[in-house]
C-alpha cells in the first residue's frame, strides 16, 4: 500500500506560519521555502506575502554561500 500521498497531505495540514518561522530561525532555508510554498497553496489570499518571504529566504541562502 502506498501511503506517501496521505503522509504528504498530513504534513500539509500541519504546516503553519510559526513552523515556517522556526525553520528560518534554525537556518533550514530549504524547509522554510517548502513551508511557505505549502502555506501559499493553503492560503491563496496571502500568496503575495508568502512569495515575498520565499524571495527573502533565497537571498539569505545566496548571501550565506
């Protein structure tokens, strides 16, 4: 039995802005970007805010390198 889609759906339901911030504070940039992508799909009315957060994180990634 393939439970991978159920597992992904559960993670998407548990995603919050707070968790995305925690990932960012921990410098887990890839996870933070994924979190904001999920939140953008979950809350389309805030998609421009999440897109700006993603851009900012990508800049942090570049500057870190």
